[in-house]
C-alpha cells in the first residue's frame, strides 16, 4: 500500500469527516434503495448464509474437517502442503458442495503440522490460492494455513488465566503501545526486543537502573495496555526480519492469526500463538488487561484479499459503477451490514476473547461499521466475560454508501450499548487541532477553547452549565453515559503530545513544555469518561516531529528508556495522576444525571481558566468536595476559594494523590479566599 493510503488508514483524518458521495444521497434513508437502483451489490442479497460454528478447520476424532463458505463458487479445491512457504501440494482434494453455500472435505488422519490452501473456481476461472478467511494458524507471511492443535499452544496454567475484573470501562486506565516501540531500544534492557515475549520479562531496567518493560507498567499503575494491531498483517516480510521493517499494522491479512514478526520464529505456526498467549498471561499476572486493536473496516488488498479470493465482492461495499467504495481511505471498505460479514466480525472477536483471553477491543475507523453489528459485538463479548469492553474511532476517512443514521459514528453512540468512542472534542481543545501542527490549545495558551474543554470534562453528556453551541466540534451532547467516552490528547496517530507541544510552543524551553503536558493529561485524567494515554509520554518521549510514523525506522519510533531517568519528575507526576484517579470514584461517575448533579462549574470570565467542583461525596467518594482549577495561560491567574480547610493535592506542576506536603512533611492546607494558580498548571484541592 502506498504512503497516502496508509496515512489515511492509520487515522490521519482523525476528526472524522462524514462524506457522502452524491450517488448515495438517495440511499441515506433506505438501504434497500441501493439494491433497487441496480448497483453491483444487489446480487449479494441472494447469497445463502451459513451460521454454523465449524467454518475453516475442525479437528475431531483424529480427523481434519474443512468447511469453506463460497456460495458463488462452481468448484473448490483443497491443497495440502508439507511446508508453509515453498513446494508443490502433496495432495489436492476436490471439495464437495454442502449446505448454505459451503464446501466440505475431510482428511484422515488429520495432517498435523502440515499446511493448506483453498482454491475457488468462479465463473469458470480458478482464482489464486488463499489460506481462507477462517484460518487460525499460518506459516511464514500467512500465505498458507497450518494444521495446529490449539490446545498444544497453551502455556502452563492457561486454563486458570484471567484478566482484571472491571465493573465499568471508566475504571480503566488505557495505555496505547506498539510491540516494537516499547522494547526495541538498546536502553530497554529487554532480551526479546520487538517481540510478544518482551512483555514476559521481569526485572528489566535501563542503564540507570530504572524499571522498563512490564515492571514499568506496574510501577506506572495503568490497568490495561492497548496494543496496536497484533494479528497477521501485510506490510512486514516475516521471512526477512533482519531488514528491521516497521509498520503499525493497519493493513490486515489474516484476522485470526497473530503477527509472525512479533514471534521468535515466524516459520513455526505454533510459536506465534504460544508466545502471544504467554504475553497475555504475563500481563494478567501483573494485574494488567490486554486490549486488542482490530481493523475489520478494510483489508490490505482488494481483488487479491482472502475475502475476494473466497467470495469475490461480497465482503465489500461498492460504488454504483462496481468499483470499491473507500470510506477507509485504504482502497476498500467492508460491508458489515451483510449477515456473513457481520458474523465474521462477531465470531472473530469472540475467538480472540476465548482463545487468547483478550480483555477489550479497539475498533479502527469504527464508523465504517453499522451500529447493529457493533451492538452484537458488545453483546456477545459480554456473554464471554462481563469485564470486556469495546471502544473505537467514531468517524470514517471518506464517504460511504452506508446511511449515516446506521453508522457507528460518535454522534450515534447513544444507539450503541456498551460501546465507547474517542473524544476528539477534548483532544483538539486541550492541545490544539490535530491537523494544525503549530496551533495551540487550551493548555498552551489559546483562548476560546474553554467550553469545548468543559464538554470533555462532562464526557459529552448533557449538563446545565455547558453551552454546546460554543463547542469547536460537537454542537450538542451525544453521549448518554460517561461510559461511552474515551478521553485523550495523544495517540499513535499524528504528532504525539511531546512533538505537538514543541511545534505549538515556539521558543519555549523543555521545562515549560513538560508543564503543559502535565496540565493536558491532568485535564484528561480528572475528566469523566475513560482516560487513554500514548506509551512513552510519561517519560516525555517524542518522535522527531514526524506526524505519522507508521513505517518510520526505530530511530524515530523507539522509546528511549534513558528518558525515564532524565525526566523522572514527569514520570512521577503521571504515576501520581493515575493513582489519584484510581483512588477517587468522583472522577469515574457512571451516570449522566450524577454528573449534572455533582459537577458544578464556577463562573469564570478569564480566558484559559476553568474552575469546577465535584460535590457531596460524588459517586461515593471519601472527599466531600474536590476543587479543580486549570490555568492554560502563560501567566498566573487568581481565583477565590470558599473559606474552609482545603488540602492541596496538585499545585504548580506538582501532584501527590494523598496531598502535597511541606518541607516538614505536613500537608499543605489553604484556608480559602484568594489564591494564585501558576501558569500552565492545575490546582487540585479537597475538603
């Protein structure tokens, strides 16, 4: 895929334009009108759909049963191979037509350790070989599926493995990371650099003795790691790992197979499966859940994808002329509203939840999918594990024939049970717009963002003191619960926070930029909703001012763990900020009505200044009232506190979740009245 396609695919259009091509206008209120208009997709409505649970390979009684759904095929072959990459098939079997458009074949005894492909004949033409879309193990580069006993890949104690119990999604603290970024730098002290097994190593340190790897995560206090795509993707040659290729992984190839380049031996189909499970198990033992970044909205290839080589056309939406519709910006978009596509997505996440014990899923460009599919995803996952949660990007990267009312857009989140969406409102208001590198935000001195920051603070729910007409993005409340909102200021997409501050605060010194970062994240972590942060920003990691580093070298992407020693105060601030949120349910209300009742904004007229209270032991908090004041200006601000005994938690860029102390170790107390809030800082107090 070219750079433009991957940039778009990876989220360059993160604000989420909702573009509708002119030909689709008539179909916006009536999906049936699309077929009635004679579009190429109409024929797919007549395809039978198989709803059984034995698609792909099933091992039983020493036999291998294969079932492929290919309703448009005239014939199907099953090819068996000794090797995962080279050589001719040692046996080819003509598959037999079966129920609901499926084709079957059985092999006795099961060819354990062997490889296979399918080949489909459509309209008299044999298509290229494919490992199929239901395969769960594969050889190098995923070109051939593998016959593997999945039970044999389970690490010791796997049956007892459990992720952290979570009552509500907003009890989570999300940490977004890439396998390679997190461990590849020489300073990481990790042996299995860039691999699943990097997360298994305990006791790793940087040259100064600071914890790295999984011990760093435990020290920081995050509850869940959000790992960038870890299924088998297209852009890294697993057979040539010494080339040190890098990619984020938003170019799916085999959805139900772990990525081989993150395993110690991509040629061994069992290694990637076993090592992925070992990673999950190690994180779970550390009390940390695993969120999987999934990209069901498009595939890396069009006509040559595994979908197209199995059931040509069916899995995608098309334009009136038969060309691929492209809401992903990557050349195609999948058609989740079709039953077999919906089933595929639902069954795939269920498989990852059951086989790999995944604790949550983040959906890339989720608005390409329809709300019914997303509701079914959440509903089925909750049956497996009530603690599982689902969130995603509530936007597309381009136009789609799917009616806007049916899309899983952020403005439609009220239609989706147990689904959360990213808040671009708080993101752009706090740090400045994602696409305008030099544009500052609230935390860097730009006036006019106060009301949009408030929208983020109340998690986009209705609040009597928030004027949505003044919002920069949303003009009306769209969430019915704070559990539907993910708050963030930075992620893998676009400029990371450190680089954004460097460009939007010209002439500043690093200490001032670190203050701005602390303020920005304090707003995120004390707002209602679920906080999300990008890996390495707790040590002030940058990416050399590169906007989208999806295939940049390690010299750009790797986290230099020496920064943890150099920026220890920054790390300690993040650590305390996470501890503050985890200790106080007032920041984690679950009901919009409670937010409206217990969160009260003060009447502030000064630009870049927001002041509010969490009142009356909000959400059962031990603190009766928590006062938060955010000053994004580069000058001090004066505020008036009600008289009383206020214990200081955060001030002048310092924070201690149990209360700041003076030189003698006594808690810092303010009596009320006028007080100063230092530039680019938060004042947090309680009584």
